[in-house]
């Protein structure tokens, strides 16, 4: 059986679903090929379950710390089987909106099976062959399994298998101090587990601003999360006392082990060689459009080895569809990708860090930091840990922003838009922000920067002279 389409999409995760929806809106004949579950990592093992678990853990934490709000604190009884049941209920609700039946009702042909190229224009799915004018690869990524001595002899968890737990580990060991490791460390600690994190570097969240890492490290210490730094894990073994991990001259014993050391692009099994598509272990090679080495075959999201975020995959895949089906081309590779680690407080970032900005632009780079302790909404909520840090040039051009706050993921959107539209930092002080919200912090920071610039140099001298003259005139009139 042979079927022909305008566009065949391989991979039904965040990128593939976004791409298929747009292709149908453009009235293209589109097929979506998926060998596993529609929704991909984000729905089944990533964004949806992790954020649901984090919310549950936050509720447990708030119950324990209710005394700080004038309430009677309570110690919640955590039944992890019930908690995971709630997580699965949320997954099922969202997955239902992405079911094959729902997609087919929208005019999207869904093919369940592993897709592999027979040639640059033909894809085999089971006994069927699909041909198309254009192809889009959105095959995502999978957990990286670090080469740790003894790992093959013990049971361990990844972000894919973590959700099968039915009993709360008394002692959870986490290898990796990045976003997944940090989120799950806080979640399981708040649910009642003892947690030890092995971080290979000198801080958690090594891609973020060091000040953000410091805030989160302080919060982790306060909540009883043990973090071992410079502890690249060398070996693991199990005996009757539990799982033993050693790394960097440090060790810990636990009952369960979570590997959270990153992800790798999923490119195996596609027979890309037959399609003439260039790739490596780092991902499928694409240009700015994002076309592969075969101009009619596009790739987007995690499989390209770029930033691994659901929002970036969806955005990039949508632009790939636009480029594949419409005249002209839009740049679908961007270096100003925002991200958020959903710990408490959240850590969000867009653009360059201070270090990267100074390496690129030198001493003309300026920074400004506004503490959340000066934000009234953060005070009312008792969430004053954190700050906004802005990296900019002397003329006010924004180079990067880091937000550490309870709602940093929402707050970073303003700074992402400012960078995209080249809005200078001080101009945001003209925008009325609703009070009292966390986002007022952005207005306060922008206003402070604007006043600092106004009061420096010749303009500052002029302002001071005008104020002085006004004061003298007022004093004369009073006499």
C-alpha cells in the first residue's frame, strides 16, 4: 500500500503535534508517524508528569510550613502510589486531547509504527510506504546513560521510568545537578525522602547564572537536600545496606537511583543514510531554515541537537512547516531561547549570561540586579528568595536576563519579547504593570536602570542643576 502526502512528519511529540496542526490549517495533506505514544516525552515522561509532581510536593511542603502564615502546620501522609495515580490522571487528560482519533478527526493521517527511509522520497511504516513532497523529522531525544562502573548490575531510574514508582524511597540518590535532577530532588525531598544529589561541577544548574545557582543551593540546604559538588560518579554497587555511589572522593548510600545527566538526540533506526541525510551522535544537521542535507527534508526540535525544550521544538517545527509549504523562508534557529527550571523558586533565563556577554562584548557590558525582597507581592507570599538580573549594554540594549522567583517562568516572557523586538531596558519602565504582581519587579528594575542612566554624565549634571535652581527659586518665594 502506497500513500502520498504533501508533508510526512516523523515523531509525534511537541514538535510533531505543533507541525501537524499548522499543516492542516494550511490545508495540506499531512501524515504523522509515531512508533511509540503520541505526545512524546513532554506528555508522558517530561513536562506534564514532572510539573504535576512538583505541584503535589509543593502542597505537602506548604502543609508542613503553614505556621509561617499563621496556620497550624500539618505533617502530610504521603502515599506515592496515590500521588502517581494523580500524575497519571493528569497525563491521561492531556493525552486524550492528542489521541489518534482526535487527530484523525482533524484530518491528520496517523500511522503507528517505526518509520524508516527507503530512499530520499519514500518512508516505510510497517507494510505501508509513504511518499511526500516534504518530510519533517521531529524524533526528539532520549535519556543519556552515563558510563558508570557497575551500573549494568543495579536497577536505576531515568525520567522515563521514574513514574512507575509506587513506594517513596527512603533515600533517593540523584546523579546530575541540572534541571531534571534539581526538580526531582526538591519534589522527592518535599514528599519526605532523604535526597542526595551528585553534581559533577561546583554548583547546580551550571548553564544558569552563578547567582541563580547560589540561591537555589541555599534553598536546597534549608530544605535538607544534600548536594555533593565536584562529584562525577565513578562507580555504583548494591549490597544489603543499599546502593553505594562513589564519585570525586565522596560517597552516599541510598535505596533508589535516578540518572539525570542529560539527553541525546534520537536518530537511530530511521535509516537516514538511505535518505542521504547527514547526522551524527550530536543530532541531525540542519541549516537556519531548518533543512537537512536533503533540501526537501526538514528536522526540528531535540533531534537536531539544539536547545531541548518543548516550547522550542514546537516553535521550530511550526516554522519548518511554514518553510516547507509556503514560498520564502523564515529563520528557525535562534540563540535567544528562554528556559525555566521549575524548582521553588523557579529559575528562568533568556539571552546571554554575564560571563558570555563579557566574552562577546567586553567591558561595555553592564549588569543590574533587583532583589525579590523589594517586591511587595513576593513579601505577601513569603517568597523573597531570588532576583532579576539584567545584562545590557550602555545604550540600554538588553543582552540577557535571569529571573529567580516563584513565577520566574511567567516573568521571563517580558524580557524575551524585549530582546526579540530590540526594546531597550529603560523603555519597559514606561509600561504599566499590575500591582501587586511578581512582574512589578521588572518595572522596578527597568526604572532603576533608567534613573541611573539619567543621573550619570552630562545629563546627571543638568538634572542636578535644574533641581538646585528650582529649589532656590522656591526658597526665595517662601521668604
